[in-house]
C-alpha cells in the first residue's frame, strides 16, 4: 500500500449516488470546510452529503437536463474541519437509536448504509431486519480487507458497537480466502462465504440465508465504510480516508493506494499507466462499475479503478480462430487449456442476436434466477411473473450479460426494470 | 490482405446506410462483413468485459461437429451409387461421384434458404442470424441422395418460412426448422422420400447390376420381415450386420447412416459444451428403456407380439436416423427445453417415441423425425412445469 500525496482538487459526484435527487446547498466560489453540507436529497432533506475537502467550490458541472454531474472543490493548503459530537463507548451505550441515526445523518455518512433489494440509501425511519457488513467484495481489483483493517481493528470493533445499536441482527461476512479477517476478527465474523465472485456480495449471502419475506429489506455496509462511520463518531471529524485499488492491464503499478474520497482519477494514474490512448477507465470494478473520462473523479462509494483496453478493433475471421488466448467460460476455445492469465478488453466479441435459450446465464446466476426466462417476462411486460422469478433478488453482478453468446444486456434489462418498479412504488 | 479487405468493406458501407441505394439489403452486407471481421463494438454498459463466445463461434462449432457425417455422407452416397450401378469402387471415383450427388443438394439448400433469410431480415430490419448456417446444412443431410433439387428448394423454403420466420425468426421458433422442412417433403412428396428406390443414385440406366438391386434400408427390412425372431437374420441376409450399421456404409439419407460419425460429432458437441448431453443421453436411455422390455417380453411370448420387437435394442441406436437426430436435431437449443430436468425428459421421450413409431406404426419405418417434432411441441410445457416447481422454493420478494 502506498500513501498518495494530497490532490489539488476533490469532487462529489451526485449523479453516481443511486436514486438521490440532489439539491445544491453551495454555489461556485463558496468556502467550504471538510464536512460542510454540499447537497441534500430532495426526497428527504435530512439526507445530506458533505464536502470531502476544505477549500473553495471550484466548479459545478452539469450534464444533460441540468443533472448535477460533479461538484469540484479546490483544496486549501490547510484544510478546516467542521466539528461533530464525539462519542466514547460508554456514551454510545446510552444513546438512543433514533438520535444515533440522526448523528450519522448529520455527519453525512448515512448514505453508506444501503438497503436491499434496490440498493437505495437506507430508509432511516425503518427498522432493518438485519445488517450485513461485507469485508471485501471479491470482484477483481477491490481492496482486500487487510489493507484497510491493519491497525484499525479497535476502530472496527467500535463500528460494530454502533451497528449493534442500529439492529439486533448483525451479520459480518467475509470470504474464506481472507485469512487475515478470520484470524483478527474471529469473535465477530458470523458468516464465511466460499466461491468466486460474487459469492461474498451481501445480496447473494442474503439469498442463501433468508427464511422469510421480511428479511428482504436488509441493510448492508462495506467494511471500509463502517470504519468511516466509526471514525466520524470517534473523532468528531468528517472522515475522508479511502483505500483504493488501481488495476487492469494498462496500469503499470497495480496496488493499493491510501488516499481520500473524491480523488481525481488522474491523481491515481499519474505516471502509472501504459499506452493511455484507447484505454477505458472503469470506476468501481469491471463487472459493476461505470466507465468515466480520464479527467473525472472517484465516486463516494467507489474504491477501485481499472484500466483496460477499449478493444474497439475488428478481428479478421475471429470466429474461426483456435482462440488459445481468448478468455471464455465456455469450452469452445483452446484457451480452456491455457491456464495463464489472459488479456481482457472491452470488446463485445460479437453482435447482439436473438436469445437461443442456451441457458448459460442461468448456470452462472448466483441467486438462481433464470435470466433467459425472466428477461422474456420483462420484454412481454409480465412484471408479476418476473417478480415471481426472483427479479428483485438480482444482485446486478453482470455475470449473465458476461456469458451470453447472443450478447444480450440481460443484467441491464433486469436492473432497469427493478429501478422502474422501485420508482413506481415511491 | 486483411487491411485491404477491411478497406473494401469500409468503402462500400456508405451505399448501405439509411436513405442510400442499397439500404434495404444492409443485413446482407453486414452478414458478409461480420463473416470476415468480428466487429469492433465495445461494451456500452456494465459488465465492461464480455465472454469471447458468440453465436458465430457457437454455430461454427456445430458445423465443425457436422463435418464427419457430411464427409462420410458424401463418400457413402457415391459408394452406394457406384456399387448399385456397377461402377468402380476406387476411393477417388466414389468420392467424386458423391460430391456430384451431395454438393448440388447442399448448394440449393443454402442458396434458397439464405435468400429467405435475407428477405426476412431486410423487411424486419434486423441482422441475419447464424442459426441458418446450421439449418441449411442439417436439412440436406436428412434427405435421400436422389432428392430432386426443386424439392430441396421447396423443402428448405417451407422449413425457413413456416418453421421459423412466421413465428418471428431465430429464437422464437418452436419447431426445428430443418426437420419442419423435411416433414413437409415427407408428407407432400412421399414418393421421393420413402420406399426402396430413393436411397441410391443409379447412374447408367441399363446396367445389369441396377436391375437386380434392392435399395431397402435396414429399417424397412426389419419392419417387413414377417415372422417372429427372424428380424435379425433378415437384416443379416440383407447385408446389415451390426458393425455395418454402426459404421454406416449402407443406403439411407445422406448424413444419417453412420452412427460412428455422429458419435464423433457428439463428442465435439459435448466436449465443447455447445449441445446438451442431457438430451443425447436421455434419448439413448429412452430407446433402451422402451426397446428392452419389448425385447424381453418377446423372448417369452414371441409368436403373438410384433416381430420387430425381437430385434436387439442396440440395433435401434445404430439404425436409421436416430443417432443423427438425437445428436444434431433434438439438441437445437431453441426448440428444445431450457431447463435441465426437462431436457432429460425431452430426450428420453424422443428416444421412446422413436422406438414406438418404428415398431408399432406400419406406415412409418423411421420414427425419429416425428418424435423430435412431437417433443418440440412439448418443450415449452416441460419448461413451464419445471420452472413452476423451482419457483416454489424461492422466498418471495413481494
């Protein structure tokens, strides 16, 4: 892990926070401290998002239809901090649940709690059936828990105390490969998940352990994010520390960096890339993340930046090649025998075709949805049937889209339908 | 060469754009271009990476698996023809004659079928699906070598239009298009599809060998052998020993005679995971489970039962089109069920029905075609019930 020097600017990306309709509380040129409210959610004005830096609002970028894309803050040499109440463990014992939630909301970190199945920011008024803390999502190029937990075990345990006030039912899950977590947090870990991505995802875990319908509205929070909540209550300062991973074939140095929320992508990649033309910057992981421009910033939730080739070149007689280094889940290429690491790019490797009902998607789905049938229910507007198929259990991992030989955007169809269904209910 | 070809396509693409002269036949242009080049389209959404397998690769793997029966079919058609016509049995002579018999059939099938594909794709403004590459080759391999070319054209047209396109094209058809075409020819022109004379091309009209020649298929022989327990001996008398049936050098539809070649194809399909092994093994189980009880029963009450039941069940696996049908036709993913248990049931039922039709129905010596088409109709139902049972186990969300 390498600590990065302080960037010149940091930013907040309201657009990338799910379902939030931002209302700005600052304008260009305003002075802000670390922890000054920058925008609030129009649905609930208590849900506020704070400045990850102290300085001046340098720019507010608007996208199509005046959507707020970014609020850029130019950092001062010596940043000032807003102050928040400090809690000792004893004080925490006596605080009421409601006022604890209010403290976290005022401290701007409530959005780190997300609610299944729609992955919206958690409803502060509802009593969650359960809270899942996931230590390390095993998607490629996400920070390993060891990187952010080292030296912070006590803080993490303080975080667990906070969660115990929020819900009776606490699940702390990690992967069987995270021996560090299993050793250090032995007494706290409740579930150890085995398997490849996305076995550790809170949605997948919930799918496998839930018994009743009421458990569907479980909250989840990432291990690194729980540390932030613990820091807020422990130090009385808005925490901005982030452990971020840079990875991908076009990153010359693939490793963990210790930096802060909203850091510019260029600050992470400076001097650490190869062949910057025609590369794609993926923020948040190759399966779940979004691609962004080189001059953008890391989002509030995101902890990974992957650089891989765009791959928008044609390939001559591609279908007839033996394919010794073509990555594929199928056995239709000789790469089946090639156990070394294979090059990945963003090419679709084919054009979209009609579904031929091959069933590859259903074989990869971690929550036993039948994407090929569910997607047909959705296309024919049979939403009730799609719901019965478990559409809402979808963890949006993207594996069905990845394997589809007809190149159908299954995950996108299901994800958008979930979103539309949720918005209709609000 | 590659660069020049790429430039060639780039230079001509503008004529096929909207509002240009050839906009209507853009699917044709794209089909040809994407044959040479996998397009450079990058992902728009997450996940940002995609598997290398696409339909072109998938369908060309099926074509690869069809190569052994295709080549053996070419050889066998020539061999049977030369044998019956009293011509040289030299390998080259046989193979060249086989090419003369089979290639025109394949060319007509591909040419006419491709015309319909382009027409429908142009009207519907979508791309041409690779599925036709397989249909266009499967269809001729199920036909007798003597088939008149105009019937090939009519058959593939029926298969593509009524077996697939009127239901919305690839992915929405519930019948196997190649078999639909064959079934149409079978019922519309039975004189050219069944009987003893259709399986062998006789060249040189007056040859004495031709007059004495009986081109009966093993299935016909076993169906007409009248008395109990002589089916096997009448097969052997007609020259159909088990090894011969397995290797396939006997008269029959172009691609279906050799069980060995089909097994090689099955190996390719199963190893690459392209076709469902559940359907294939289900089919074999279905044949054995249906034929064995009859066979055993027949040993005790032979005289009063159907004579063909006295044939050892293993013969059903190697005779006629069963191997070809269960390996290449029944496994068409679109018209087969999508759920795994349903696939076992579907395959099993095809095997069972094949034997039942062969043994009990005097009108049809072969049963695999009707068995597959019949089970095609049932696959949505099988899926429906398996999905229903599976969904019952879920904890509901709403």
